[in-house]
C-alpha cells in the first residue's frame, strides 16, 4: 500500500540518519567499552539473526534493529548533552551491526535517485514514459541534480557561511530547496535529502 511505502521510506530515513550520525560524530578511542550499550548491541544482533533464521522473518528482524536504533539514539543524545561518554569501541560494534543489517537489506547507502533514473531509462527504452508520474519526471528527469552537484553546492554554501556571506549561503539553500533538496544543519555537519 502507499501507506506502507511511506512508512518504509520514513524507516529508511531514520536508519540513514542514525548511520550518518555514527559516521560524522567524533568518538574517543581512549574511552572504555560501555558495557550496557555493548550488551544491547549484542542482544539486537542476536534478535536480528534469530529472526532471519525463523523462516526469514524480516519484519521481526527489522523490528529488532529499530528498537536498538531507538535505544542507541537516546544514548547518543545523552552523550551530546554531556552525559555518559561513548567510545569508538561501541561505535565500531554498532557499525558492524548496521553493516550486517545492510548486507541483507541494502538500504543505508542512498542510491534511490540512481535507481529511479535507471527505471526511467528503462521506461523510455520500452516506450512507457506516459506511465511515469509527473512528480517522478519532475524530480528525477534530466534536470535533476546529481549527488556530486549537490555536494559541491553544499561545499559552496559552507564556504560562504565561513566568509560570512550569509545572503549567498541562504540563496544556495533556497535554490536547493526549490530543486527538491532539503538541507539539515547540525553540529555534526550538513545532511541533505531529496524531498
């Protein structure tokens, strides 16, 4: 259903945001392993693998990961607010769990635009462009920005902000938004996604 697709899209966005948060945050190598977080990571991995072993129960496997992500995000929020520190050993264990999840579901790397462009190329080759929704054509047609072009504009915006050229930075943000690219500024850097 369309509701199911929307829910899945939101779920993938949550996973990608969590993964990006792990990648962009600095983790101290001298901080010892947080045993509670390590235990929760191990439990989540066991639940994930166990669910897949039960007739490939992907819904249950996915739930185990999302429950863990909720817990880990809370811990990362506490850490950011000056709470218990989390070291690189915990981050590496969590990253290994996400990699295991992604080896099955392959959703962490945002290749959505490329896959959609491939589907559009197929539709054009098969003479089925009339069946493509106008929204998809507008968003992913030939005028759509590539990921590299978006990254270059974000770098220009970051430079403009450093040079205190706020009108230029705001203009880049507005231009990207008009082209369907939403920027999210955070203390860990700029994240973007297609809307």
